[in-house]
């Protein structure tokens, strides 16, 4: 599925502004990444910094920061968690987030509550696509990938 060239994956979970996606892992962890919308708005991503593994991140405190040619800011966090792991491939080549926003995840985290409680604050399926589409149309966002 897509809107304005922005790829959307219905099986993932999204925050209200569709800045991040979250995927449930079999081991109880959650994987966090940037949406196609976010990578397009940011432009070519130059640097990614993920908080140290074992660091507790309360809701509202970012799990990572991103720097691009035109923007620097946090990767939002919508539930209390502990950082498990940073994606070393993305740390070495941040532009992977532009090229493969849904494969190039940023961090794996463990929610302090249950996974189900953490995911209740997010949107998935048709409800998420409605938000995604609204954001693309409202802000006239058109996505491009492969900014090497």
C-alpha cells in the first residue's frame, strides 16, 4: 500500500503522526524504525545515535537521534522501554534509512509493561493507513528512496 509514493506496511504499528513504525519480535522485543514519510521529510540521513543498551527510556524520551542535511531531532518513543540493541548496519551507514526505511530498523527495545500494553498506544492495519494517508495528503508529503 502507498500514498503519494510513500510506502506503508499494514502489519506494522505506527505512532499517531506516522513518524515511527514498530514491529513485534518473537522474543518479546519491539523493533523501532523510521517510516517512509519520516525519511522523506528528513532528507539524506547523515548520522544516527542510539542510546546505550540497557538504558531505560521513559515515554516521551527518544530512543535515538537522527541528523540529516536539513534536520536533526529525536526518534519518538511512545512507551516506557529499555534499549536492547542498536542496528549496527544503520550506525555505520545511516543512509540505509533512506533506501530501506522498513528493513533498516534503528533499535530493538523491551517495553517495561507487556508488549500488548505498549502496542495499545499505536495504530495498525486500516486505522494506521488512514492516519498515514491523512498525513501525506495534509502535509503534501511525497516520498523518494535511494538518496545515495
